[in-house]
């Protein structure tokens, strides 16, 4: 049974774990993907029996996958999760019609997503157009299949338009901040109780949480699930020092991922998975636009993950 919206939003005050998409011979390796989902579901260290949140998001992941495989990825994810956890789909709304059809199709899956993250590309429209277009988009998919939407905020100039969207649209229930800490407070103050504000830039999230964000996005959980969970557990009980202590363990890998405009983002995670030696996760061969990292970067990653292995 689908979660009601208040229960969904409370569940999203957790790490949104984003496993890489593993590839083999140039194709999505769905068996390896299922293995990674099983790892995330079976290694849940959230306190009080809270649900694991899983997505396959990040435009460096989902943007390069054709529509058929996108739906299959979430179908396979949902089948492994079963009735447990929270499943967050993710769509790039370009072209818009394809994104709407994708949501409508995924809503018919055996285990449909609980919520959909909308990830607009930058530099493709005006703030006014953003508001008008996504108001209409929300009406279409919300009325057609009851879809609940999150907006991935990556363009600072659109802040007021997106705040207005979150206030006016009953279908957009939250926003993921993908710009920086400075945008957290304006969103928290601007949307009030109309929508949830989630930190969307990795595990180093405590600064954003102190400003009012709830939950965070973790691209490293597929390697070290306990780290993301312990950060969130500490944040929820107000122990920001403990949260930052775990963030410090992740800092080396996160610095490599997010340097120079996120140059190695998920490719660094793939490399870390290979270097870890763990046999219950699969990194695959690297994906479109995201090949295996250079040898010098791999050596950096080897050093960065040494303190993380205990959090697997």
C-alpha cells in the first residue's frame, strides 16, 4: 500500500541512498544492480526501525539511460525492495512529454515508486517558464496517477520561482537542494509547511541540516551504508558533533567526487567499490560519459576509502 504523504515525508528524513548503475559489455547489468539493492536493504543501520530510502538519481546516472531501461531499473529495484523501504524514482524532464509518460508507466509497476525526483537541466528556460511548465507537469502526472514530486534545485536564479511552485502545487511535496548551504534557509523560510527541504549534495550534510534541511543524499552508501545512516541518526538526535565526525571519515572520497564540478562523482564510487574488495556489491565497468578513473585518481581513492571500510 502506498505511503500517505505525511508518512512519506517523515521517511525521507533519512539518507536517500543512490547506488551507481553497473554496466557490463556496454549494457546495464541488472543482476549486479539487484545485488547492490539487496546490500542496501540488508545493511540498514537507521535507528528506530526506520525505512531505507533508495533512488537511482543523479543526472550523471539516469540521464544516459534509455527510457525502457529507466523503467526496468526501477522495476528491478522495487522487486528487490518488496513492501519495505521507500522507492524514489528520478526523471530528467527533457523532453517533458517523455518524462510524464515515464512517470505514468512506472506508476503501473508491480511495486511503483513512492515519490519521483524531477531533475531539470540548467540553462534551458526562464524562471517564469520553470514555474508555469512544472505547475502544468505536476497537474498532469498528479491527476493521472497520484504522483508525488520532488524538485531538484540546481539553478540559483530560479529560487523564487521554485519556492512559488512548491507553495502552489499540491503535487510537489519537497525540494532537494543541489546548489549550496546558502539556499537552505531561504527555502525553509519560503515554503514553510508546504514542502520538505532536503540536502541534495552528498553526505557532508550537517551544515545544511543545521540550517533547517531534513535528510540528505548519499552516493556512497552502496559502499559504506553505515556511515550515511550514522550521520542521519546523529543529526536527528541533535548530535551534530557526532555527525561531523562520521562526515570527516567520508571527506576524502567526497572531495574526489565533487571536485572540479563533480568531475568524478559516481565514477569515483565505482572505483571505490572495486578497490574495497567486498563481494556483496558490484561496481561494474563504468557507464556512458563515466569511464573508470585515471590511475592517479584511483590511487587517491584507495587511500581515501581505508577508514571507510569499517562502515560497510
